[in-house]
């Protein structure tokens, strides 16, 4: 059974990618669309496992989750730096 590597985008605009074993490309497309994923690219390779074909159970990596967390941490650090600068220069008084 062929394995398909795919990249797509969720309804929320997050980039996702994964790998799934399926009988056909159409089966993968249907499964991803049912899950609200718009396909950006897909490649077909050789079988990668012995599990039954199920595009709903594809291996999915949500890269946007880690990039969203990284963005949040950066914004938090910037906010802390701005508050620190305001306190240092006497523009903000914290009791």
C-alpha cells in the first residue's frame, strides 16, 4: 500500500503536514477534506507500515502549534522588556 506525504492548511490558517498509508490519492484527499484541511502538496512513496489504510489517522505534525508558542514567548519577553524600561526610566511606578 502506498504512503502519501502531504502538506496542508487548516481552516484556521495553520500549516500542517503528515504521512498516511492509503489505497489512493483520492482517499487521502477525501479524508483530509473531511478534517478541514486544504491540501497544498502531496507526494506518493512506498508503504511505510503495516497498519490498515485510514487517512483520518495519518501522522500529523502541527508545526504551527510550536511557532504560535514561540511567538507568544517572544511577545511576552518584549512586553517584560518594555515594562522594565518604563520602570527603569521612571515612567512607570510599581508599588
